[in-house]
C-alpha cells in the first residue's frame, strides 16, 4: 500500500534534523506509545547521518488484524539514511522499517525541506506484507500507523525545540 504524509514544524531544518535524529526523540516516541527503546545508534556517513532505532511496542497499539498474530507485542526496527544538508539545511533520507519476526516492511523516503521560517517533513513510501491472505489487510492497517509515527515524531521535535 502506498503511503504519503507531511507535517510542518516551526523551526529551521538544521534544528529539526538534530532533534529528529536524537536518542531523546526516539525515547520520547517509545514512551508516547507505552513502548520502550531497545537501541538507538547514529553513524556519520558521506556527510550525512545513518540512524537505527529499535522499538518494542505493546500489542494493544496494533491494528486488530495484527494483534491476533503478535499477541506479545512487536519489535520495530526503523532505519534512516540521511543525506548531507543542502545550503538551506534541507535533507532527504531513505527509510526502511521492519517488524522483527513478521514479514512486514516499509520502504520509503523522507524530505526535510525549508519552508519559510519553518520546516516540512514529508514521508512517502510503500508498506508491504507477504503474509498469505492477510498481507493486504495488514499493509492497509499499517499505513495510518506510519502516518501517526510521523506525527508523534514531529510533535516531540516541537516540544524538544520549544
């Protein structure tokens, strides 16, 4: 299933990027959904930054179709490969999210773009699941969860910078 989402943040791209990729942001995201952050790493790469965050999320936050399959919760691994900043601080990233022990995957891209005095963070991508008979339903149910993840991350960035 295709996904497309965008949020505005009232801060410059460089500040948004620093907050968005921080361990504090990942910890706050996990806390907001009553989960935990198992790991968070950042590695500088070609002038950009690669992040990897492993979240453990309770099953009560999952869509009904997925709750039945993942009763003990779910481990989500979110990896982002951010480009070096453009002159205005804008960046792009490749994003991959995998659900550990389940054939569910998100492949996409993000754009962190200067927008006047603020920043727009956009996410586009594809949610896929290879679970026979249920894959389409699970992919469709995961789409709004990725939108919600973007919203929560941006809310936390605003709180960090506020």
